[in-house]
């Protein structure tokens, strides 16, 4: 099964807090949709830019893409 890495970018002085808050909702979404096999993390790029990434099986891409609208996606 192919893996897809989805990325959400958050910019500004509160980018880290925003990304951390988004992480809470992302994990709730995954739990509610019974998506169990994933890797997700918040990363600080710099003091004004944070990202949240999610690595999932390709089968879930349409569900997550349509509901959560990631900014970027890559095959991994």
C-alpha cells in the first residue's frame, strides 16, 4: 500500500499553537473515522512557521483531502 504525506502550513506569531490545536482536531477526525494506521506530528519550521503532517495509507486520501483540505501532499 502506498503512503501519502499530507501537510498543513501555519504561519504567524501563533503558528505553533495553531498547529498544535489543529493536531487535536486531526486526531479526533482520525479516531472518528476509524483510521488507525498513521503517523502525525507538529513541527516548528521557524518562529513564524509551523507544519502539521500526517502520513496515511493511500486508501484514505480522498476522505481526508475533501474534509480537511491539506495544503500539500507527497508520496512517501
